[in-house]
């Protein structure tokens, strides 16, 4: 490590980007079987994903946001909007 990196480590700071949402200190655990693990590892290798945690977080939250947007309450039901 360089002197700068060691100095930053002593102070508890990193050189990386700052997270505007604060630190992530809540852990979520997901169990998968061996076949699912093989599929996930193959996908991550194929698409050169280096940060598995970030990928899982973005994938999960992206799915949730899309579902919430698709199920957002509207003034009219779908049949009335198509007419």
C-alpha cells in the first residue's frame, strides 16, 4: 500500500466514491442451491460483473421499482384507458 492509502486507512476513510445515502450496514441474506449458484456465477463471469453485492442490490431494487411502477394506482382502470 502507498503512504496515502495507509494514512487514509488509519483515519477510516477510503479513496472511493462517497455514498449519498449513507453507509450500508444492514445485511440481507439469501440462500440458493448449488444449481442456482452455478447459474449466478456463470452470469457474473459472462457479463464481467466484479461487484456481486452491488449487482444483487441493483437487480433486486430495479425489479421492485418496476413492479411498484406497473402497479401504481390510476384514476381509471385499464379497460377504460384503452377505449
